[in-house]
C-alpha cells in the first residue's frame, strides 16, 4: 500500500520534484503550490486526506504552525543544510564565475555559509548574507539584494524564496535560486514517510478502557453499541456495573481530543466513570486503565499512557460537531450535496479518526450510527459530485458481491 504525502512548495520546487518522483516507490505525492511561503497557512486547510505533510522549507512550515497543529497526521520539512549551500556555491563558480565576495545570499542560517567556506579553506572572503525567518517580508529581501547591486557591492543575488526570485528578475537584477539537492529532497520525503508509518504504528497499539456505572444504573444494548462503535471497540461486561473496552490508542486519542466521550454521558441516564490505559502490551494497558479508574469522578475520564503519565480529566474542550459552517468550500459542498453541516462535520471527523485513507460504506455506517440505506445515499451524493472516489474493491468473505473501497476527494482537515 502506498504512503500518501501532501507536498507544499513553490511551482519551481514542485516541477523539479516531479522529474524524479518515480524514484520514490510506494509513495504517492499530492501537490499544493504557493506563490509565497505565507500562503502555506491557507493551503494546509485545503489538504485532502493523506498520511503525512511535507513542506519544501522551514519558512512555510513555520508560517503554518497553528494550522499544522490541527492536522491529524505528522508533518515534516526540507532542511536547508550545508549541502544545499555547497551545491549552490559550486554551481555559481562553475556557471557564473562571480567572486564569493560579490554575491548576496538570503537564507535561514547564515552561519552555514561561513562553515562551508571554512571547510574548503576559503576564509578570506564571504558573501553578503541576510537571515530570513517567519517574520520577514518579501520586499525586505528584494531590497537587500537590489540595493547591494545598485551600489555596486555585488553582481549576483542568491535567494531561498521563489517570490523574491521573481521580483528580482522583474527588476533585471541578476539572481539565481538556492539549489535544493535532489538527494536531500528524497531523504526528506522518505523521512516523512517513516514518520507516517510510525504514527500509524503508534495509533494501532492496543488501548484498554473501563466504564463504571453506579449500582442502580441500567444501560441498554443500543447505548453500549453506540459507545463501543464510537471508538471502534469491542466491549465485555466484567461485573454488574463494570465494562471493559478494547480499542486502539489512535481511536481513543481521537475520542479524547474531539470530546467524543461526552456523547457517552448523554446516552447513559446516570453518571458514569471512564478510564483508559495505554501500554506496550495488553497486560500493561489493562493495568494502566485499572490504575486510572480511581481518579475518575462522575462523568469524567482519565488516561494513563505507556509512560505512566496520568492525563485528565476529560472532557475539557467543546464539542467538535458543527451545526453551521461559514467556510466557503463547505458551504458549496453542503449546497451541492444537500448534506447538513452537522453531517458534514461528522464525515470529516470520520476521516480524521482513521489511520487509513481508504474506507468502505460499512466503516462509515458504523461510525455514523445510521442505517445502510442512509449511508449509501450519503455516499452516492458525495460520489456524484466528485467529493468521494471509488478506488477499488475488497472481498473479505466467500459469498456475495465485493465491497467498494472509497477515498475522500475534498479537504477534511479544516
């Protein structure tokens, strides 16, 4: 199965990456182009379901920090290191023959230039350097390079920013881009894939939960099913007022972060206590859940993870199901499909809760707790308008028709 990675970068970076993307087996890249690194903030909101996100540099990565924190998948960026500096300086000496002290460079870590030059025994002359960070403005960078050339101090600019490159070219200022070595890009994307696989591995680890009822509480089978299906768990009755849940760390973590467990309090008539345990083994996870249970008060939950850290009480955030939406893309989606904002919110939560991009109608049916007919009607609306794609089939049983495999084709991380 392919690892799907969203790549955010300038048009030049992405066009270059496309020339050797075939050298990245078992990785599927989805591209999102920006004109300036600052636009990465909005691009992150448009990312379709994926396994990880890769930024072409630390600037867009820094700009999109708040948006990245809301992503349910890991993110990484291409590090501008001494290899990039050395490659760019070598290309200049080979093609332009401009002395190093007649060059201006903007970059994240200016000390890298000095380090590279010292390594090759060149410590007499240095280029003019400008440190850039997430607080910079494009015009500041353009002015830095252009003023040096106008005053005759330099004859070539090297920039790390695509927008600055285009602006300098429009002023007829001699300029070249900082070169991102092919091997560095490949390594960065492979590292991103490793982060995605690790996140999936961690998410799939076992989690054990306990639900403790008051002695006179009666809970229906329907309520038990609703609770267990919300974290894709199996449930066992241990005692008259105690139930054990077996799920995964990823599903439980999502339930805690998105306050899914708050709905558990609504389906049970009397107060309940909830505890979860993570662990490297089922025995350890069970013991951690037992140790967490005494901390829980009525209608609260606690968690002890595999580092023996006690987390809680939960819930501590507002519900995530939206009853209205102001986002233009979701407004358009709701209008075209006639799905309510609340249902769209639940569908987006379903996408965020899964470690796999692929899903079946049955997966969605269980999560939404609706009938098969309603689920199929919802999927048909999304498929008809291009918001969901059928990507294959699976046959997990001997008789009957194979089940379709779907994937979402719209941003679900908003």
